[in-house]
């Protein structure tokens, strides 16, 4: 039994099943239609996984089409970043890469068709005048004084718009539908606007550009898309989508279906706001690991498999909801648990001197690369007289049930031996500078002949045989679960977390040497980490991907 057969189907699958059963379609064709005006974010991952997943499930086709109809905001950089992100997720469009700009000539001809049919007209009104004439939810719109121009006059003006005879904003082409419609999108929407701007693909060939609503459905029709799946904000646009399909001689009639977008706590996915974060320097760029962009998430250390699992667990819904970030972290933890090799690293070092080891001592011990997968092999860890432990693994005056290092207390150094704290060295201000300890010589390897049990096991690295690196530890970029919720007079920027990034000099065991960009590790007792692209051969930079604590799994009883 397949995974799809073993679970209840979502409402989109039910629609597709009915369409196939009725003979309406013999093959399913889906698409992902990004606008190249920014980087993809986590919300887009849901759409990609859904559209590509359906094409795979039903052995259909998946298209990638860029809706590049606004040259003022679009850049070739965004096109390339989007292709990289989609390929990283594992969605393969094969030879089916398209651009709305491929269809500019056909869209122009279809606009002329509407004019000839008396269903479109050139309007000289300004943008503000058109907004005022549109009305609102309680008041019908008012007809433009230019609405009843003849078809010949409209065709002439539209052709002159194309030739560049008018300036930006001087004229637009509008559909002639119904200014009293309860759906504001049907109140003579704008189809074309003038924009004397260089297009990243067509150059200066055009100075009029179709609006998204006009280009979108017709591009679907040209490509033979069967199910045009989009998020709920396009639900009110569906009547307009259908009006175009019904009133134009399109070769195919796709069906638009809406689903709830992917919203996650502590994240903002508005392209406008993300661009503001980048331009104003609140983050280091689109791929800052704190950003919800796919390039930022990838740099942070997330895997495609974890995002697919997240999208599967969230499911396809008809109503928007705010999904818990801890579920996303759980999915990453679950994926990396099986894949990431183990290493020891100390992020906040406290020096420990093992006084009964010679100064030139250098002992090697063996540790598994993965305790649950012997096939991953083992690595050597090096014990020297001076080592580093985490500051919070030592307490001078330990609380009850404190099982880590303290005066007179014995702990196990992971993979190596037992040590007991014998002295604490402080500076003149009373700050702890280093800790002295003695090793039990009979405990080498982590156990003793008398079989005594030690309750505390801590990680460590040699203070002289190690790999220093820059550790970047992250908190959420925003303080509120819903960063868009602001008090009067505030903006979403007032919810920024000033402690979203902590940078420190850390030390890792020698096996970290030579780690490649993108390589992932579990730092034992700390969490999962990924080598950042800022790394150099002699200067590692390592990002924290997610901590070890599985709060969501425990909450759900997993």
C-alpha cells in the first residue's frame, strides 16, 4: 500500500481523483509560478512541495514558470536564486522552464481580442482616480468616463501605448466587467500598465506590461496546466481568473484551487518586509541564517528532507493557521539524528588542568562517529594535560542533584577517563580562571576495575590539540510568535530580537579539521551545527542549526 493510499487524501487530491475519474483530464500538470522580485521563503516551500508532490504522485508534469511581468521590481539575480532553491528542495522541472515574458505577444493579442469584443477599454484616469471610482465593500463603483470608447479607438490607443507614445501612468487598459460587482476584483480591473523600464529578459522591447491577474491564468492555459494551485489570498481573484479563461480563445481551461499558506511562529514571510530587513541592514542579506528564506534556512543547516517532512505534517488546509516553529525544529532534529556525525566542541570554554598528567601528555581515545550506526566508523579524540570544558559544566558551590564537575566531585570525560576537581584558581576579582583536577589512572577508556558509577559525563576538548572556530548561535529573529502583531505607533521592526545572534570563539576536537562548507555535525550535548559559507580553510565558521531539546516531540508525545 502506498503512503497516499494509507492516509486520508486532502481536498486537492480528491478534486484531482474526480477529474481523472470523469475523464476531464488524462494527465495532471501542476506548476510553481514565482515572481522574481525576491528570494523564496519557507511559505514557498509548501507550495513547491505540494505542486511537485502532486505531479509525482499522479505521474504528471511539473512546470516552473516565472511570472516576470513587473520589470521595476524583478532581477535576474532572483531568477537564479529561485532556481537554486527549488533544485535544492528536490523539485525537478526538467525541460519545463517557462517565463510569462515568453507569452507577451500572445497576451497582447488576447488583450486586443477583448477590446474587439467590447470587453476592454483604454482608460486615461490616474491610479488614484481609478481607486476612488472602484468603490468599496458597501458602495458600488463608478464607471470611468472613458469606459464607452469605441473598439476602434481603444485598439488605436492600445497600439500607441505599445509603441511608447505615452508616459508611465498616462493610460491603462482595463477589462469591462461590472462596476457594481460585490467582488472588487471584478470592477473593471487593470489589464495593462505603461512602464518604461528595462526587462531582465525582453530588454526594451516592451513598455507596456500585463498585470499579474491577466498574465497568470492565460499562462496556465498556454502551458496546459490542469490544476492551478495557489494560496488563499487568491480566492477572491478566482472569479476574475475564470472570467478571462471563459472570454478568451485559450487552448485549455485550467482550474484554480486555493489552500492555506504556510505561516510559522516567529517568522515574517512578506517579501516587502524581508526586503526592508535586508536593505536597512537588520540582517546580513537574503541568506542570513535568521531569515525564513530558503537560502537562509539552507545556510543555517536545514535539509530538504526536514522541510518536506514539515510540510507533510502541517498538511493541506482550507483555513490559515499559525504553525509552531518547534515542529519545524523537530523535523530537522529527526532528520539530522540519523545523518549527522558526532563531534565534541566547547562553546564557552573553561580551562581544566589535569595535574597528574605530564605537560607533554597526549593520549588518544576512540569515539564513534555515530553511536547508532557503526558503519560510520570511529574517530580519535586527544586528551592532554590542559583541556576545555563548558563553563556551565562546573559549579563551585553545586546545587542539589548537580552531577557535573565541582570541588571534590568526580565526573567522566566522555570517551576518556574520570577526573576529580581538586582546586579552583581565581583572579584578584574572584573570577574563576581555571580548575585543577586529577585523573584516575585506572579509569582510562571511561570505566574502572571497581565498577563504580559516575553520574556525570561531560564533553571536552584538548586546550592544545583542537580546532578553533567562530560559533554563531541563533535565537528567533523576532520576539513575538506573530511578529506582525504590533501596538499602535509601532511596526514589525519593533518586534526584532536584539539577541538573535551570539558570536563566540569556540574549540572543537581535531576531527573537525578540514570540515567543508555545508557539512553537518551533532556537537555532543549541544545540538546540531553546520559549517557556514563564510568559512576559510584556516578559519572555520559554524552555525547552530537547532538545539538538542525536542520540545515539540515531547509535547506531542512522540
